[in-house]
């Protein structure tokens, strides 16, 4: 029994080791969303000039929707754009967007150049609606269920891995259930 | 001359430092009502800038920090209490934006952890010191057997009844 006390430092070391093992793997820039499993905030964003639809709370009910926050000045947004396009064109998901603190003409030029996979784009000129969504860095991507609740959030550019392992399985599950 | 220069520098330095501390807050953000503005400054110091993480929004030049400073001032002008403004922001960004994390179940380890470790260390120290004192007085050690006593005496050069071979050898060398 007495001997066991000599194991204590070893156990403590192992504990610290495990904490570091997981701790170093986590990105401190990624903050858990306060809005997960909560209804999307009430908002209404105007469309980009020349586009028909903007983005509002009402559009996010009734079907599973991917909401992507992007800006023409944001380089990682361009990097993830082919993946967003794939979600819309090949996976058959409804993808809508919040255009974050952009100039309307820049956003339109960007969409003309890179393709427009979005069902609708809401122009958030002053970034106020983005704050309501808890956005702190573009790009960010949300998955909203049929009841209009936020079920998933990804900060930073989408990667094929995140799409295959997290976003698509959840989107399929939400569409079925 | 040099003393004068030093005195002048010392007199000026607080003035030189004070404005840099407020550099992040732009003049166009400042509210006209000084009482409201000072409340806004205090609240801003409690809120973390999510882009540069270890700065408050009061210190940070990041665009998001500016947006949040403006938001804080708008909420105050709309008549929110200080706690109301903070909860408006935490509703959107979670407790993470608070530079002083609240005391609740999820943060229990954070707040109580250091004290628990201290208590554990103190308990360990007390336990260890008690154990040592016990060993010193020979409380629970088993006494030497007769054979062990004899061998020990032999090695220490003390002659005893019924010396062993080892004892004699020892005596032969330096005993006489």
C-alpha cells in the first residue's frame, strides 16, 4: 500500500501528458459556437444589386440549408469556393450566403469570376448580422436544419475532410429525419 | 542642465503614455455623454477581441473589435445595463468573449483547480513530514534479530558473546 505512493508522480505525469496530447491538437483560434442548436437569429438582408433574393430568417425554415459567410476580399473564401460549389451542384444541398462587409460591385464581380453556387446572397454591408450569427472570421459555414436551428458550424475554409466526415453525414441525417 | 532635462522628461512622460493606451478607440466612436462613454470603456475592457484573442476590444485595432465597440455603445444608448450589454455579446459569441470567465459548472475546474492543487500539495507535505517523524523515533520498525545484532557488533568492532567467524576476523585485524 505504501509503495503505491511512489506511483503518484508517474500518474501525475501521465495525466499532464494526456492533457497536453489533446491540448496541443486543438486550435485555440476555434471557439465553440454559442449558437449551436439554437434558432438562427432574426434578420433580413437585402440582395446584391441585380439579384432577386436576399437572405432572411424565413428562408432558413422548411429545408436543410448550408449558410456560407464569404467576402470577395477573403482569400480562404476563394480556396473553399470549389467545395461550396460542389455542395450545391453535386450534393444537391441548398447553399445560401451572407456576403460579409463587402462592396456590392466587388462581390458581384467575384461571383461572376468564380461562379455563383448560391441560392441567394444577403448583403451584410456593416457586418451587423454577422455579429448576430457569432461570426468572427470569414469564411464560416453553418448547417441549419428544417426548423431553422443551427446544427453545425465550421470556422475557416471548408476542407474535403470536414465535408465528408462532418457536414455531409449530418446534412443527410437532417434531411432524412 | 541634465537634471532639468530629466525633470522635464518625467513631467511629460505620463502625457506621452496616456494617449497611446486609448489608441484603438477612434474619435468617431466616442460617445458625447462622458458617463456613457466611460461605461462603454469599462465594458470594452471586459470583452475579448476574437481575432487577436489576448487583447480586449478596447485595446484591439481589429475591424471586428471596432464593430463590437460600436455595438457596445449602441446598446448603452438604447438603455441597456452593463450586464445587459455583456449578455448581448455572450449570447452571440459565448462565454469565451469574457476576459473574466464566469463562475459556473463548466468553469469549476478553472476556478477551483489551483486551490485544490494547493490543498493536495499541503496534504501531501503534512503526510510526508508525519511519516518521517514516525520513522525517526523508530515507531513501527522491526527490531534486529539476534543474529543481525551479532553481525552488526562484529562489524563495528565490538566483542560480544559467541563471536562469529566474521567477528573474529574483524577483531584480529584491528581489535587488539
